[in-house]
């Protein structure tokens, strides 16, 4: 089972929780045991799993990445978004989550985040569910 | 096949090899071909694969991460462990390893490490084995 | 389906696109729906997905990593390649890509890169294709 999802990002760096979307698709799939792969087909966006309870965590993540890979810097790529490409590599662009008893194996505080690093834009992500 | 494992960490940052545990579960599963997914359901811990022969490698990894994401810093998250959340994102919280002829495709020097970034604590990780 | 591939790297840090190799193996497999796992069994090399159109992107990635994790530094590992071990952890050593209609779900600008951090060397990577 495979499905494409659209997402609208609103800022240059925009970390948006997509946990409910992933759960919604999992329900449609009716898979009890298997894995769920979330995949971002962009080179200036990524994915990560982290705390969704306190929004300050995501704020700190964003802030850390901005300082580590500044938007303006000694880059050769002339499109001006080299920083976004590098952040995409640091977070990665796919996630693999076990499915057990029809549920994602997310921990109590874990949420799944789409990470926009060169927005605002219309973006896509894919969810693939594999039985087994 | 899916199993939950407990692990006791002993330091704030504690990088603990779990390769033998993963191999042990793989033996139980009697799967010849497939993939093995290791997953950490925490937001201040992670996973990585790297050298297990010379403990200095893991020391250097720990040291590098501490300097890159200092414990005390300009963070907004009031629980005081923002650094641990960020490190968890940098290492990632899941691993996918092919299984071939009943063995993990680990290289000669590769070990699987549980990465505690906000210990000491009782932690969990999951192992999922998929045939195919 | 599982296959081992050899790759010759030519520089200490050498980011080499392997997308065509992965596509070639996928064709052999004749799998319409599933996932593709690419795996590097080394501790001083990694993998990532990013833009393959403008070589300046890969140049900027390389440059960023060199500055973030300098080759010469305050490391304890006496082999002299601690920097390569750390870079391997930051990029990761496996990728999981959905397969849909017999094609990898790579985005338009995405290429798959083998990341050498301690070359030049003869290296290996594995491709595993799982139906489902």
C-alpha cells in the first residue's frame, strides 16, 4: 500500500507534524504487523521523529540547524539554498517505523515531522506500508 | 516478528553496543532473507552503526556531539534536555539492515549502538524482522 | 533479492552517485511494489540522497562536512580517521526507498550518493529489494 500526500509549508524553515496523516493511512491499510516507510522526494526538505508535546523542542531544533548551517555562507551552489540541501542530508529524507497490533511503534512523546528547509512551497511525501 | 528490549543506561551520554541482542533475536526468528529494523521509541535517545573494535571511536563520537550540541546553551525548552532532543535527530532513531543467509549484513567492523543522550535511565528499543 | 556491489573511490572524501546502479538492479528484480534498501557495510563511509543536477550542491555538502568535522582535531582514535567515523554517523549508512509501479520513488532532482570519507579505497555496498 502506497499513497502520495500533499503538504503546504508556510515558512523558509517549517517543521510540521504529520503523525495524524500517517496514522490515518495506516487505518485505511488495515495492516496489523509490518513496517511503515515515510519518504520525502525533495532535496531541500527532510523528515524526523521527535517530541510533539512542547513546541519549544521543535523551536530549538530549528534554531540549532539555522546556526549550524546558516542560510548565507560560503556556498558555491548559485540557487542560494545550499543550506537547505545540507539540512536535508543531516535529518534524512526517510523514516522506517515498525507496525505492531495495527499501531505504529511510536513512543509516548514521539511525533513524525515533515521538515521544510526552503519554503514556503507545496510539497509531497509518500507513505508506504509493508505487511510482514 | 517483533520484540521489545529493555536497556539500562548509566551516564547522561551513554553509547552502548547492542549488536549481540539484535543477533540473538535474529536467531530466534530463523529468518534467512529479509530486513531487520531496530527502533528507539524515545525522543532523547537514538541509534547508530559504527566501529566497535576501538572504544576510542565511540569516545570521539560522544565528544564531537557534546561540543556540537552543548548541554547548556541558548535553548527555549525548559526541561533542560534540548541538547538530547537535537542529538537524537542527528543520529536518527531507527536502523534498517538487510538479512542475508540468516545473518545481518553488518560489515566486519560494524556494531549497532544504542545512543543515550539524557541518562541515566531505563530505556527500550524494538527489533522488527521482516521476511522477504 | 540481494546483491553486493563494488565501488572504487578516488579521494579522501568522495561523493559518488550510484542511482543508475540501484535502478539497474531494480530492473533485474522485476519488482513492481515494495521497498529498496541500500546499505554500506563500512564505518568510515555513508549514504545520502540529494540533488544530482548541479555538482555544486555536492561540493557544498563536502565542504560543510569537512569544516564541521575537521580531519585533524582533538580525537583519541589513533588511526587518524576519527573524522570519517563521525561523518559516517551524521549521514547514516542505510537508505530505504519505496518502489511503486516498478520505479524508485525518487523525486525529480534526487540522486543516491555513496559517501566516502576515508578514501581512496575499494568499497562495497549492498542493495536489498523487498516485495510487498
